[in-house]
C-alpha cells in the first residue's frame, strides 16, 4: 500500500513538473516573440549585426517600443552607458486610447468605498489594464542567448566596464543545460589598489579569469521579502545597482530568464576610507529559489569561501533543511540571514553566524553582514574563475561552441609564436622592423642635419645624407614576418602583454 502511494505521488509530481515546464517554455517563446528574436535562436546575432550606424544611433532614446528594446539596449551598452537597463517602453496606441475613452467618475457619494479600495480586480480586467512589461534582465539575457560567442564576449566586457554583474552560470531556457561562458571573460580586466611591503599604495591589473580572490556566495530558499541582490549591492557600492534587484527602475513583477542564473561581480579596493573590504572580493548571486536549482547550488557552495543564505522559517523535516544542516556541519563559514527574526549579528559557533532582517534598518543589516564576512575572509581559501570549468555536469563555451573554439585556437597560435620573447623584440623583429634601432639612428642623423658642428658643414651634411640613405636601404631589406592582415591581432597581443607586464611589475 505504501509503495502504491509513493508511486502515485511520484507520478503526480512528475505531471506537475511537466506542466510547469510547458508553461515556462510558452513564456520563453512569448518573450522572444515580443522582442522579435525568434529567428536569432537558430541564426545567432553577430557583432557585425549590432556595430552598425543606423538612423537610431545618434538619437537619445528616453523610451521605445518593445520591438526596439533589443537594439536600444545594445546601443546603450556598447556606448558604456551605465543606465543601459533603464529603458521605458511606450504604451501601445490601443491601450492609450482605451485609457482616454474610459469615463472618469467624479462623485463618490453612492459607491461602496470598501470594495472600491480593497477589492481585487477581476483576472480579465487585470490582464487588460496591467499587462506586465518586459523585465530589463530578460532583455539582457535574451540577447545573450541569441548572440554568438564574440558578441557575448563584447557584451560581458561592456557590462564589466559599466560595473554590472556578469553571467557566470547560465541555464539554457529551452534545454535547461547549464553553460559556463568562460570565453566571454577572456577580454575583461580589472584594476585595484594594493599595499606593498613598504606600505606604499600601488595599482594592480589582471584578467578576471586568472585572478584569485575569496568568493562570497549568496542564495535563498523560497520567496522572501528582503532583496538579496540589494544587500550585495550595499556591500560593493550602495550608489550603483551592480546586481539588478526588484527596486531598480524598470523592474517588473515577472521575469522569465533569470531564475537559475548565477551572476558574479567583484569588490576592488581603492585604498580610501570608503572601502568596505581591504582586499579584492568576488560576490556570486544565485537568482531564484535555490531549492529548484540544486546543480548550481552544489557547484557554488563547493567553490565558495563564505556562504550567505537568506533563510525563511523551515520545517524540521523539510528537505531544504537537510542542505542547511550539511552546510552548518561543514567547516566553511556560513551566514544565515533570517527575514522573520529581528536579532543583530550573532556568532552561534566558530564561523557560523545569524543576522535578523525583520524591522531592521538596511544600513545596520549591511554593516552586520560586512563585519561577519570580514571576520571570515582571513581564513578563507581563494576562488579562481577558470576553475568553474572543471565541473563535469556543465558545458563550457570554449569546448562546445565552434566560434569560441576557433577564436581560442587562433589566439593560442599567435601567442605560441611570440611567447617568451621580449616586448621590444616582438615590435622590432615581427611587427615593426622598420621602427627599431635603424629608425632611431636615422632620426638622430636627420636632426643633426640642421645642426652641423664641424669646420666644413657642407661636407658633414653630405656625409650624413649618405649614411641616412644606407640606413634606409637596410630598413627596406628587413623582412616583415607577418602579413598585414595579422597586424591588428598582433597590436592587441602587444597591448595585452604590456598590461600583464605592468601588473607583474606592480605586484613585485
């Protein structure tokens, strides 16, 4: 009998999950239809498609139609406009006319005031008058899903320059397969200030995929009243919406593509009195109910230096409570944020904290959270972004995407030709052979032509010109080892090499 009941429950749960999945797919298809991106699911958007000058390029768009959302968002993002997500959508003409034609009631003498104020509108009225606008993060993620590897990389680079959080783990909206877009981080660099052994402030720069730092991972179980993303923003920069949250301009009640996405952002110290932390710290944020995204939860908790969970009151036998017990018994620091508790920061035992959120000022909560994280960081191990690719149950764009594989192979081939060579040797021997020592000698003699020093100026000038012609002939004999088509790539490589060398010198 018990076996039969169990099988019935499993069948009921399976049917329920199947119905939920069908509903999610319909919502995704409707979103792509509203954004006019259906065709781009199969034929990817390329950088050349969006890096075009159009009649809209020079216009300042305060608002736009839904059909223009994708292009306006990309245009603002590529211009590094940090308000790229704040796009207002125009009301449709039909909805505007409907509002104009609706009679306005002036007298309230003979109405049921209670019903008028407190009664919920019917479902049909609510659909007519209050259709949900497209969530700004759905616009960003829809474009991300429809972009090829190089446009994704360009988007992530610009998001980083706008100080926005970057997508780290991205579930496919149709297959639910989780992807780690490592290729998109390859061009992103960060700079921060450090103190050397002489207590001098120095600048350090490094690619984000290579740098190591502690990582604080945030997640929640169930729906909670407090905004997790807003709490993280207060730790990084309370004046900037690094992680988009429910109180940001343009936010809507519904979102389609963000649940299950893990985003990452970094706090980079500037060595001023306003710094919240003394060292560079990564912050990761799992969007949605973590109980429905166990794979992302397992990956991030295994890699986190400090774990922060927003935790509603759970039943003792709740399966989510089993996960909390496991984390609590792990030596890794754990901070529990309790929306239904009003207590201040309390350390229950070594590395285990709880902080109440109920009826508490946001600044006090942020300060308690900062103190708890700061206490944990000296003993925490570091996180390296590239190590996420070691997990076997996710895909990595550099391994599965043909565009990314081609780009990476070409980059490695170029670096292989030039690695272990001095930067000046690369410029003189490979890229600019006419502008090395010979060029400096020629310039020096050309300068001396106008300042003859000997007793016979004309003879000296004549001899200089003969030597300069010989130098020119030697310059012309110098072989160019790369074709002109490779020069832009080599210039970028030299620029990247110089940044790396500068970072290493600062570190030393």
